C-alpha cells in the first residue's frame, strides 16, 4: 500500500505590532514570525504600509484610522499580537520628575512591594478536603517550591493544586508568610469578614516594615456596613497617616498635628481635591467614631470639588469598539455595559437569573449605595448572550473567571483597552465611558431625564443632569435659522 500523505494544518502567520518613535513621527513597526516573504505580497494592496530597507521591517504612521484599517483588513489573515503596541512606556524628563524640597516630608507616601505573582484563594468543595481552601496561580517555579516546603500547605495530586485548611489563624499566618513573594487575592465566595485578615490583605502590598493600623479601625468600618470600596479607601488613607507619624502614638495626636498633615497634602501638586477630602474623612472617622473623641472643627482649606464633564464616546466609536472585539464573551461584556448603563462592579455581580428575557429587563442587585434597580435588556444583545451561553456554559454568575469564580473588574479593563487599541481610538476613555455614553445617547434621542435617572440608579436628578451639559456642548455645531437667511 502506498503511503498516504497526512493533511497538514498550516499555522496562521503571526505579526507583532510595536510602537516606533522615529525622529518626530510616531509609527507602528510590523514584525513577522513564520511569514517568510508573504508580508510583501499581502501589503501590496495597502500603499499606506511602507517598507524600510535600513531597518528591514514594514511600518505605517500611527493614527486612529490606520490602526482601525489594519485590524479590519488583516485580522482574518494574520494573528495580530499588539501587546508591545499597547504597553504604556512612561519616560520622565528632568522637568517632569517630582521635586522634593529640602526638609519636606511629603505625607501619604508608602513604599510598595512589587509582587509579580498573584495567588487566588478559592473555596473548595471536595469530600477528601472538607473545610479547605484551594490555591490557584499561574505556574511559577519559585512560588511552587516555597509552597512545597510550607507546613500548613498540602499538595493534592488528584486536584493538581495546593490546599490549606480554612482556619483564620492558618490563613493569617499564610498571608504573612507570602509577603514579598506573592500578592494574595481572596475570592468573594469565601466571604472573609475577620478584621485582622482584611487588614493583612490591604497591607500586604506595602513594605513589611510599615506601622499597622489598629484593628479597631477595621472593626468599626465593617460594623457600620461601609462598602468594600469605602473601607479600602479609608483604611489606606489612614495607614498613610499612621506611618507619617510612625514614631508617635496616634491616640496622642491632636488638632495641630492633623491640620499640619492636611496642610502638607493640600499644598502638594501630587494630590487631587478628592484625595484631600478622602484623607481628612478617614482621619476624622478614627478620632470621632473609633475612639469617640468630641467632634472637632479643623482649620483646613478644603479644595473646591472639581466638576468635570463625563468622557462620552460617540455612537460611531462604540460601534467600532464592539466590531473589533471578536471573542463572544468579551463582546457581550462590552455590549451589556453600554446597552444597560452598568458599572463594572454591577456587571461582575450579575447572575444568570438576573437576565429577565421575558420582561426585557436586567435586575441589578446591591449596586452603589446598596440599592437594587432594573435596567433595560436590549433586543440585539439576546442573540449574542445565547451564543455565549452555548460556548461558555456559565453555572451561577453570568460571567465567570478562569476558576469558576466571579469575573474580575480588572479583566474588563484589559478587554476594553485591547479593543480600544484595535479600534484605533486614541483619546482617553475607560469602560465607565460606556455608561456615560449610554446616558448621553438616550438624552440625545429625547428620552426623559427622569427615566435615565432610574436606569442609572442615581439618587438625585442633579447627578443625572450632568449629561444634559454634555448634550448642550454639541449644540455649538447647530446654526441659528438666521444664519441661513440672506438679509443683506
């Protein structure tokens, strides 16, 4: 019998897009892997792509139009790796470097540790490991070796994972031992409410020599049911205050020291007005709520609150952003944020049962201010969600992460940034800009502002009225009827 030739699978050529500063021009350099001489043939139909004989590479001028054109033409023919293009490189010139005056001790500065590895703690449901937690991380040989040597950590060959007992003392000791080695992230499903554990989690990114906050501070924040974001902000601001007066007992500090500390913050260009407001509120919380000192009036010049208009994307920009997003899960995430005006935290907290198709509504539970509300479910998104369900098969949460837990807010940012670059959108916009765009586009189409207020979950109509200012800004392009008359 003759030998039959097996069908060989031809791999998709890979190209890497790099940012290239050449003289006064910002360019995109195209580097190929496994492409041979095929790029020259492929780029013949694109005269805006040039070849440099000196540097032996293809390149094009870095503009929004060119980037969008490149992705739209070649994404089906090439595997495009744009990590190096999107990586932000910040170079400080001598003039840009922060100047620290002699004898000036800037408050609010703590030395951070850079841990490249993130270790996720997840609940474990296994009959052989009752009341245990599983540790998940991207493989790292150093971390793997350290965990193997730790007494409180067990290796499960069947689960191919490390596990530890779900005991608060063991968890706290483990977080302490991982300081400087890995950053511990706790799944929301674990619901750890212990104040000492939460303090350790918030302090782990800083140098181990810092002075810690009193546990009573965290106890009070939790007891008063402050939101997670508020607890994190207050605790970190107070931690910086405590370490500014590292050699002193904070209970002995009085009005003069607090005013001096806030004066230093207000005169520094490094901090915004909102930073200053949060700092004084965090300090006042300790003295007035925790150790129950009488309410004090401080001679502090509070910066005027900045009133900035929201950064709104045009309908054409939203359309381009969604079109270049190929992954069905990522596309559904962006579509839901825009179509229902969701915050990122609201999206990751959605359960499958919250999508009420019959009523064409989305139930949003426990959003900002601990309020529930409903928003609209777009007819167009239902088909995309159906495809997503079939492909990804989520169990409980609408969008699940790598290990079955809730999707992370940080992952949404990465999705948005990648699609933004592919769409050639150069201006500064964020995932929250999709929520702003939802409100502005509704008002532009004549939807009553009170309805928009309800859909966004705003307590006050004043907050929603900021979008009317955005719409009013577009009126500058509208000409008066008088301008069309020939009156002279």
